[in-house]
């Protein structure tokens, strides 16, 4: 069973690079890729990933406390990996 992963990154080059790297792994499924906070919040609720990889410097994330936006992702409880 592959690890369902969601990527949240506002930089196109980084976003596509991470997608390419993860997609090449047999045990990882890239379930969704998002460029902004509202998109990733909806994606987490609908896709229910195991892992979320997000850019901590995305404008909407950097301006918001972690506790303010993560609960709005719904009942899914993915593991979080922060990139910088």
C-alpha cells in the first residue's frame, strides 16, 4: 500500500521537482499538488493523505500560526513535513 502524499508549494519549479522525485518512488503516491493554502486545506479534507509536505514560507502559511490553519483541514490527521 503506497504512502498517500500531498505537496503544498507556491514555487512552480520546486513543486514540480518534488512531485517528480516522489512520483518515481514505488511506495509513494502523490495524491495532490497545491500552490496555496486554501487549495491544500480542501485537498487534505478530500484526499485524506498520509503525509503533507508543505513550504513553511508560503505567504499564507508564514502569516498564519500553525494552530490556526491545520485544524481547518478537517478530520484527516496526516503527518506533516515542513520544507524551507
